[in-house]
C-alpha cells in the first residue's frame, strides 16, 4: 500500500454576493419538471462550469414504475373581468399558474372559476406554489387578498399552454478523481421563482463545482445532478443503475440560503459514513440539528429506496415545510442572504476537506509516546505557524497526543477528530506537524497489522 499525502483544507473561494447573483439571474424563469424553463436554467449552469452535460429523455420512456410525462410549456395565462381589464397575469409572477395547467379558453361564472383558484387564507399576501403534474386540471395561484377583489359575476380565462410529446431534461457533471469512488450531490431545479427552495442550492453547487474543477487533483470523484424533483432522480437512477455502485456518499442540497440553523437529515442506514461526517461538521455549529431519516422530503427518498439504499442524506437550513415562506411568493430574493449562502458553501467545503482526507495515520514510533521535545513539538507553542493556520485550525498539544495515540492504522483522520472532539482542521494541522517530524505515515486503507512487537 502506497503512502499518501494530506489534502490541504479548502478555503472559501467566493463571497456570498457572487452566489446571490446566480439566484438573481435565474429567479424570473418559469421552471417546471419539463419544458423551456428548466432547459434555460440548465443552459445557464452549462455556461458557468466545464464539462456539463444536458440529457434529454423522450416523453413516454418507462422509468421503473413511472414514465416520462408529456412536456409542458405555457406562453401566457390571464384572467379578464367583464370590463376587459386583466385582473391576473402570469407576467406578474411565475407562481400565478398552476403547474401543468391544461390549455383553457372560455368565460365562466365567478363560482365556477373559484374551483380553479388556489390561495393561502392564513397568509393573505402570499401566492402559493401549486402543481398538478399527474392529474389533468387547470388553475391559477394568487394571494387571498387578490382573490377577494374578484367580485364580477363572470370572468374570461385564457391559458395558452401546450402539453405534448417532448422530453424530460436534467444536467450532470462528473469531476473525476484518482479513485472511481463517487460522492454524489443532487439538486432539484424544477421550481419557478422560489429563491431558497431550489435556487439557493443550485447557485451554491455552481461555485462548489468551480472550486472542485480548479483543484489540481482530487482523491475522490464528484458527481453533480441537476434534476427535476422526484421524476428527475428516478430518471437518473433508472438510466444509470450500474453507476450507483460507485456512490459511497451523497447529499441532496436544498433550502441553503435562509437565516435558519443548519439541518441534516440522515441517510437511511444509520451507519452510513455521510452521517458521521455531517455529525462531525455540525459539532462546530451548536444550533445545527440532525434529523432521523424518513421517506418524505426531497430526492433523498429516491436514492435511499430499497433497491438502491445509497448513503445519501439531505443538507438544509430551514427544512421544507417548516417556515411560512416555503412554496410561496415570500420565498423571494429578500428571503435569502449572501451571508447565509456563503456559510452554507463553507460547510460543503469542510465536507470536501473531510472526504478528501479519508486516510489512516500510522505512527513511525508506536512503542510508547515519542519524545516530542527534541523535535520542537513539546511544549507546543500557541504561536506555532501562526502565518499558516487560522484560529479554527490551530492545533494544540492534545491534538498531537490524540493523533499519536490513535495512529495505529485502524483509525481514520475522521475517527480521530470525532473521538478527540477537536476540529477536523486542527487534527489535520497536527498531522501535518507530525509528518514534518517524520512521526507519521498516511494510507488510504485500514492497516490491520501496522505493527508487530
């Protein structure tokens, strides 16, 4: 087994304002699970990063128990009162149309129209986001206050939409590493103008990909999937079943731009490595929450389904359905902040640092504690390498001792960080100092018989 080298901790590549700019550009686009809007969104991503592939699957293609639906596009949608005034227009908000509305042209009574109007009475100023993907219907979403202003006896409805054979589209990029083992990130990109639930994770993923692609070398391979919710992940799994054998860790990313505390929902198997990694990262975030797996939420439930049972969790700030702005017009550009976006990217960079350093230290002086004083490592000066270390990754004497004590080839760097309750970066720094003193070697696999007396 060849000796390995530490992967340096990744620093923050961009400010939150750059991530926020992606959201501003993409916010006005009317997206759905199929159609022009999702293709326009994926084309934007393709222009931001290298080697991005856009895949189209024809309508009617079987996908396990599902099938690719017809493609939906809408050109215009409006409600007109008896005086000829437009009282509701899709041009005012992409949320105004019920997703997958059938085309409709006609005049009907206020009473009959009401069956096709969707509001949130508890939040009278919010426009809800509603869908009818797999049930034939048409309709409009509007605020309760807008609905109260519709007092005419009759209204004319004009929905210029098409629902016909086309394709489902998703985007994908594989960033190869030395190993074929993959870490998969999945991002849903099918919602219309919702800044947090959809666009925050998409924008962060763009910058994370840029950073990974800029690295001279990676130990692992990283796959990013930009898919329409539910049907997109099922489509990818159905058409790439063999590739799932390489997936060793994964995260669904969503709702990463609001001011809420971080939330991680575990992968289905409690022993999944991604659960251990996220628990360690969250140990530096006192308000962060870890939720048990449940088969509800985002696409983690597809990746964790029985036939695959992949080690894929879900990273969020405020979880879906737990904040009033969720799936409403209040999830707008004011709801997400550059600061929260930047902090979320930092968590993901910590994650990459941990996964890239999935190594096993072996002491070169295992019989008894090595003499650190003659190597200038005892006592460890609090000012050591101040120019090379930030406050968060500054090692202390106990970091060195923990590493040396657990450097038996059976404990990974993550194992040492978890047991010592020291930050992962501080343990990395301690390992770096011990390597410089020729007291450690690193290997990519466990060394069950590293020593013999």
